[in-house]
């Protein structure tokens, strides 16, 4: 398991987060996000994280680089005891335990923030995302059928949930 430090995001982390997420968006096929983020939108996101939300970054001890991050927040389609989660680990750093360590941190944080359950919405063609959340204790909850992508392709979203 890679040695990382996990802590709440700070505004100075914006570029490091972009270096994680934009290559994932460019590669396609996993995230439902299809347009790369700019430094401005990322700073805006960090500055406006609400009281019932959090984002935590994983920093590799050896390099001090951000190698992943995970956020949770309220979602308009979910009751307020269920948080919605998303996780991103840098391409090239996968399967080294970063996602699992982020989950340990996030679950504690979300519990302390009043949530009793956590939801993940995963593209049905994102096999690594589905496998990852299953290993983290999430179970299938429901399916949102044929959600359109920008290229017109329609992909189901699998909703998986886990008690906290
Ligand atoms: C999904 C993702 C976050 C996993 O992160 P990671 O750091 O590689 O995960 P870990 O190494 O901590 O793995 C945790 C567990 O999930 C399992 N897992 C992770 N990726 C897997 C894969 N591709 N296939 C099967 N199992 C997998 C691991 O075996 C591990 O189980 P174990 O600890 O019991 O051995 C990462 O691949 C990613 O960023 N993907 C792109 C973005 C994405 O799809 N996010 C999810 C939707 S929001």
C-alpha cells in the first residue's frame, strides 16, 4: 500500500486535483464528467464546499503530489441522510490502496457530518468503478436507465449504497 497523507482540500490543491481528474476525463469511459475542468472552476468548487459536504485529497508522502481525491455531498435526488460520493485516483497510481484509504477517511467524516448512508452513481460500463465500490461495501440499489452522454451514447448509471 502506497504511503499517503489524507487531509481536507485547500485552495492551493486546485492544480494538483486537475492533474488527477483531467487525464481521467480525457481518457473517457469511466467518469460521467465529459468536459475538463479549468483552474477557475476547480478553485470555485473548493471555495464553495458546503457545510454538509467535504473533499479530501490523498498526498503521496514521497513526492508530495496529489494522487487522488474523494468528495461527498448532498444531492438533489437524495434524502438528507444520504451523501453522494465520488472518487478519483491518478492514472498510473491505481490498485495501490489509495481509494480504500480515502474511503476510510471519508466514511468517518460523512458519519460525523450526520449522514447514515452513502450513495455512489457509477456508469454501467465503468467496470473498475463498480468493482471498487463493491469492495468498499457498497451494494446495488437501483439503475438509472440510459442516461445520455454528450456524444449521444446512452449509458445506464448503477446506484450503489452503503450504510455508514
Ligand atoms: C475506481 C478507483 C477510484 C479505484 O481506486 P484505487 O486506488 O485503484 O483503489 P484501491 O487500490 O484502493 O482498491 C480498493 C479495492 O477495490 C478493488 N479494485 C480497485 N480497482 C479494481 C478493478 N479495476 N477491478 C477489480 N477490483 C478493483 C481492489 O482490488 C481493492 O480491493 P482490496 O483492498 O480488497 O484488495 C480508480 O480506479 C479511479 O480513479 N477510476 C477512475 C474514476 C472512477 O471511475 N471513479 C469511480 C466513479 S466516481
